C-alpha cells in the first residue's frame, strides 16, 4: 500500500462543498461588536475576567464569545446532543482527520493514512508526540477504545450508526465479542480500521465525525453509567488546543489554553463562552463585553453598521435546513396529504424574505441546491405558498371539512401544538408566521416556546404523545449519507419516519466511492423526501460571524468554526 493523505477516489468524494455538523446540528442566533471594543484589559466579562491584553501589559489574552444557550455540561463528545455543548467539546477533543474549506481531507490526530486495494481498510498513522491534557500519551489504543465504546449495546449517544459498518460491530454490540474484529492496533501509533463493505462515508463519519476520548480516563466506567459520571464529564481530558477551566451553567464556560498542544501553544490564554440574551448581545459587543458572536440571521442595516464600524462580518451558507418535525405517531400527521397541505400553507418565501432578509432560500428537500446530490429544481415540487391549494388537498384528498373558517376532522376542530426552542430569532419568528398561516386554513396552532435542552430531550424520548410538531435545524455534513436524518431509527430522525425504499437506497449509496455513481441514488432519495415530507422543509440559511477588528487570524469555514483556533490572537 502506498501511504497518502487521501486516495484519489475518495478525494473526489470529499471535494464537495457544504456544512458540518454539526450536529447533529441545530444552530444559534446572536449579534455583534465595535471598533473601539479592542480587548485592552479595560472591560470585564460576565465572570469578572479581564479581556485580552494587546498593549504589552502582561495581562492574559482572553477572547469572549457569545452563545445564546448554555451547554449541557456533558463534556464527552460521544454524548453531545446540541451545538452549544459541541462548541465546547470541539476545543477540547479532536478527530482523526478534518477538512479544509473545500472539504478536502487534512491531518488532525492522524498525520497520514493508507487505503487498501479493496478500499475496505484504512490505516491511520498517528502523530507520535500528542499528549492528553493530564500528561498521558495519546496512542492507537485510545482510538480502538473509542470506536469499541460506541459499539457497546449500552452506548446511548447519537452517533452509534457511525461505527456500525466496522467489521465485528454486530458481535460487540450483541455482547458475544469484546473487540471489533475490524480494528487492528499495529503499534502505538498505527491503527487499521476495516469495514464490512466499502463505506463511502468512512472519512465523514469515522474519520472526522468521532472525537477520540481517553481510554485511561473512561475504561473503568461502565458505558451505561457514563452520563451519570458528572465529575469526569465536567473535568474532561482531551488532546485539543484548550482545556476546561470552569463551567457555570447558564452563565459561562471558561477554557484555558493547553500549553502542550502538539501543533503549538495557543496564542490566546483563555476563551470564555458567555451565555447572552439575543436582545442585549449587540449592546454587549458594542460595549466591548464580547469579542465575537455567531448570528443565524442578520439584517442589511446591521451589516452596514458593523462594517462601517470596522467589524469583520462573514457568512457561510450551511449544508443545513430548518424544518418542522412531524410526529408520525399522530394519525392525522402521518397522512401524506395532510403534510403536503401544511407545506403549501406555510409562506416560506415570506419567511426567507422577511426573517432572513434574503440571506438564504426556501428548502424543499434535504439537500441544498449547491450540493451534488440535489436532483434539480425540475424534479422537485416547490410547494409554492397557496392557502387555496392547501385547503383543496385537505378537503378533497385528506377527507377533512372546512366551514366558517375552521377545519374539522370527524366533527372536531383541528388543533395542533408546535414546540420550538428559544434564542434563534428567525426561527421564533417563523413559528409566529406558521401559526398565522395555519389559521388561514382553519387550523388552530398553539405555540410553546421552550429551552433548547428541553426540546431535544422531548424529541429524543421518542414518546408517541410527547409532541405533535417541532421546529429544529439539522445538517448533513460533507457527505450525502443522511441515514441519521431519515433512515429508520436514525438518531436525528425525530419524526420517527420509516420508508423501506429510502433505507435500501441509503444502504446502496454507501457501496461506491464515486460521486458520479452515488449521485443518482441520493437524488432519488431527495425526490422521494420531497414527495413524502417526513418533515416540512422550511429554509436553508447563512450563518454570520461578527468579529472585533482587534481579533486576528480567524479562519471560519463552512465545516469548522474553530479551524486553526490555536492561531487566533489580538492585534498589537
């Protein structure tokens, strides 16, 4: 085998542009900063820390980043179920590989890798100078431990599907084997991973989708007890550029630099991620209380204000979609005609124009228009806003009755409840639009605003009567495999949708490394989803990052917010 960073076949596969994931992948909404708000050590942050010194005074360089929600405190990347926690974990833990702005693979914990002739075995050559933040060496045993941890039947994190393609998964998961037969630890810094079949999403799911945890930290904890191991969860040991210094729920998370980080000591001494109110975050930035913030929507007037004041305003169109989750256990909502009527009833064009200020587009299927798996507008029903069309479907196909401005099912008015998380202003506004749109077709929609953690808990419980409709964001990464999103039992398949045709196509799509071969498969999936509507696709959006002009060396890509974070610094 010839050593190389990426095989030619997989280079073509990964050379696509799109989103991270996140996430799982739901995102946030916040605001921005001022030209004089250079971190000069004159202002204090929410926890009383001085801001970063740029004048040679010797004070710590502290960057303050705003977040509209608090992390869960589960600082083990194999269990993070929301972006707010993932943003912390991504500073502490690392994956085997990462991708650049063009989705080309690049080293992370692995400095290089080989691909076998049959493309089923990837051999990773790890850096030999990496240490965990407690001083223990990072080795191939940690990689093996992490992958086998996720194969354990008691693992309850969201990403168990990532390792199901590794040879020996079924035996480990059933408890008949202790180790994955597809993993071969060759030496301390070399590990080979073999899959059952060619696994087109190998790099996306295993290479950069799984952050490695320390064997010596977690091997003594039964997998079923991990989520109750608060002491370990809130004192994480990682290999990344920063380590956790302090966590105060609902207030802030402070991270301090890892001076022994193998790619070089970070230039910032600390990053403090403060929980902020979206309504006051802009003032905090303008008053030099924050240095950077991520925003899910931004109006042109504010963009001009920030740019005129010297701020760096950046945007990335995400490989993600905002959508309305549908509980398929509800007989009314499981009716495809009813779901299609809802799609026609929602003024999604108006949401993009008014709430996103045009920075985005209406979504009609799972993939964005720019993605290679998008089937083309000609193959897609655009569900253009039409209350009249919605009512026609409801009364003529769904068998409902409409009279005196009210929609009836079996003589009773149709009433639905929509839950949605606080913080994301565009999404909150979309809930109000949907409520008004449903009223126009005779449906009474009750809105329930909840904390993000509450919403994710409700969706993950998968109880038949726990919700009817919910608003959420989701993404699909740099690869077209969306098994988690729409596959039967997928961890992000909150609608509990199941379609054997989709499941078969998803399996088929993983068997080739050639995007030209895979594209028709995923385009068919996208077309079916456009018709079936397991969720109501609302819109794709751009994420904005607003950066204080005194902050330098920040390189934010579609795939990574913290790429090169060890080089972030304050201008002199």
